[in-house]
């Protein structure tokens, strides 16, 4: 316990002087034992360099239990060195760059297949190169589980790559996605998009193919416009999907739904995609996406946060909300068993460190939990 206290004081001192602070508290079950896991440490941004160092410790009883270090396992370690880890590492030299750390949202093309794909509490490696308007990047889902043993493991099963090329006054993007989880039905997806800026709007088309482990190939296309008006952005247009094609297949819910997708459940159809976002710098952001066919089978995705500024001696407040529903307003209800939703109220303690309450919809009611940690808890 003394080692944990000393390490905490050292890391807090480094944070207050040089860096922002990362803290995450979670629970994990190993065998028949439930552990509380604490991961905390400073994250430094020095010019083009990013580095994050954390200490991971866990215990079954915070008052009387033994504190172990490193990744929870059936052979726990009491050596504090095993708890040290690199959780963020990046370098941006302009022409080439890489970033290892918490996964960031991925959207390729105009979002027909990959639209805000993201997994919480997941670290990945992203790397790429830039040369004038030519850009190439790759998403590699691996993470360092334990530094002392060089334990590096896959953090997800989805790999992807994107190429952006200027072509005859147009912007061409080509992307590929590979699903390596044998239990998932998707095998891989390929797509390309062409966009052109006209009078402040980007007019474009996107075409994609999805390959399924059953041997089926499905096709889809989207044509629409993208408008950027400073604080307000809009994407809208019609799409076509062949048998087996899933629009917005890779979004924030794919991690939970990847085993449920069956191409035989999706018939040939035409529909629409609308995505609007309002971004007021320093105060908040709201993104609402709606897709559906012309026979009233929509999917609704919404996400937003509001930062209430400091008042008096307080640090302000952050409100966050997220919702996914493939049967919105079914039977006249806003929330039902098909809804995934959560609402978070968080008080900033330090940079990237919050104490808050989260309400999570379980299909019939909201369940309340409290947390202290970073935005990954939202």
C-alpha cells in the first residue's frame, strides 16, 4: 500500500508540473474473483512528441485486500515495476506520423460503411504519411498490455487503411477494412469516394462492397452533399443497397453487434442518409445521424456534450448524451428494448480528470453508476 501511495504522489507531481492527468477506474473478473482496477498517470505533449505513462494496480478489497500490479491475471504480481506501462506514444514530423493511445473515431469516405467507428477503453496504433495533398494512413489494433514482459496483444479485430489522392480537381479516397474475428460474419469491406467542392458544398459519391464469410458479396452506393458552414455541418443524400449490404455497418455499436449481423437479413433497398452536426467551440457539440429506406425503417444515432463554463469558484460541469436506436419512435416510444443510450454528468477535477454520474439505459430503465476518471468513462 505504501508503494501505491508513493507512486501516486510521484505521478501526480509530474502531472501538475508538466502534463495532463489520466485516470480510469474499472472492474474485471478473473476466475471467480472480482477486482477493482486503477490506471493513472501523466500524459505529456512536447512539440511533435506525445508520451503517456501509467501505473496499473488492482485489488479485490480496497480496504483490506492486497494491491497487485500490471494486467489482472491468475498469477498476480506484487512488484510495482510490473504496473508501469506506456499508454500513449506519438510522433508527428509532418510528412510521417504515428500515434499509439486511446482509439479515436474513424469515418472513411462519406460514411457509407464506416461512420464513427469507435471502441471505448481500447488502445490502437495509427500511422501514416502526408505529401502535399496525398495522404495514406493505417489503423492497427494492438496494445501494450504489460511493458516489463513486452506483452503486446490485439485490442480489436478490425484493421483498416485509407488513401486520399487529388485527381483531376477531385478528391479521391480509397479504403479497406478487414475483420479478423472468426465469429463475426463480415470478412472485409472495400470502398471509394469522389468529392468536389462547389460553392462551399462538397458534392460527392461513394461506392462500397462488403464481403461476408458465407461467400456473399454485397454492394452499396451513396450520392449526396456535404456542407461546412463553420459551426454547422450537413451531409445528406440517397443511397442504394443490394441484398446483404449494411449501411453504417461500422459505427460506435459495431463492437456490441458484430456477431449479430447476418447479410441474409438485409434485402435490396433504396433509402436516405442525413447527418447534421453543430459545433460551438469550447461550449459543446451535437451530432445527429438518421438513415433509413423509403418504407419507414430508420436508424437513429445521436451524440452530444455541453460544457457549462466556470461559475464562481467551481470548475463548471459537462453534460454528455449518446443514443443508438434501429427502431426509433417505435410504438410511439423514444426509448425501448432496441435502444442503447447513456447520459453523463461530470465535474472537472483536473485536465482530463472528472468525477461524475452516468445513467445507462438497460432496455427498460436507466441504471445509475458513479465514476472518477477520464472521458473514456462517458
